[in-house]
C-alpha cells in the first residue's frame, strides 16, 4: 500500500513543480500584453479591436493562472497530508516491530533496511550527515558491515586531510544508570575499534563518548525508548 501511494506521489510531483514554470511564462505574457497596451493607447486611443483582443488574452491568462493556483494548492495540501500519513505509518511500523523491551527481532540486514528507509526516524532524529547505528537490547556489538554509510564517511575522512570522527553512544532507560553508562561506552568503543581495525582510521582521529541513559539527547517517549539504543557517528571536517 505504501509503495503504491509513493508511486502516485512521484507521478504528481512533476505537475506540482511544473506550476511555477507555467505561471512564470504566463506572467511574461502579461508583461508583454501590458507593453503592447501602452503602445496602443499612446497618442491614438481609437483602436477598439486591438484593445478587445488584448482584453481577451488578459482574461484567458487570468483564468489560467487562477486554475494553476487552485491546482497547486490542492497538490500542496495533498503532499502535506501524504507526509503526515507516512510519518505516522512508519512510526507505528517501527514501534510495533522493534519497540518491545526485549525485542527478539534479529538486528540483521532486515533491521538495517527498516531503520535506514524509515521516514519517521529521519524526521524525528534529523541528524544530517551523521550515521546512526542501532543496537539490540543490552548489546554493545552488531554487524557493522550492513552500514554502507560508514564507508562513505571513511572515504570522506581519507579525502579531507585533518578530518576526525566523533562517536556518541547512548542506552535505553532499563537498568541502572551505572550499567547504562558502561553499556554506552562499550558501544562507542566497539565502533571505534571497527574504524581502526577494519577501516584503518587513525586512532588519534577518533573521539568517543558514552552518554548513558540520562543525557539531554535522550528520547523521552516511552514507546520510543528503544531508539536510545544507538550510537551517532559524526565526521568533522577541518
């Protein structure tokens, strides 16, 4: 169902973006007509036929512009409703599948795809340019080979002299803060070791921090607590 709606949205997009081009073209026509009107109504104003012709064109363009404006509003409203529906739909999907405290869902390639393509997660976490790594309940290791975005960051690292990595890791609210802090540090350390051993990143260019479950960046909604089992990899370019 979601795919079908997305296809319909893509089909509608050209019409949405085409409105501005058409409206601009009509505005140019109006300017030309006004210029012509000023020429006609110069010294000699006895030119009824020419004025009637211009008036007809003006009325035609006016109606067309109104139609385009109305259509654009409908498409814009539909787009906003679609985004709201997709946001809520993807939120429900990911909560139902991964929201259980001790979710037995295996964090494999399927989980990676679910999280990577989730519209809700992108909008809710909105950490542009960063790579988000999600961990299973009470675990500090995961198969990072699924995270293709890490390779992209590593390539940028080697192409930008002086760049460095910052890894922030968190945990959910279950358990003591002491154990959660250690868990988050272990998660950050695990990614650090992966970058050093597998991607040959200089250890001096990696800074890590385990923030536990009490940081200001924590997600407070109870049904989204599973999203706190994450690490954020950021590449700082100097």
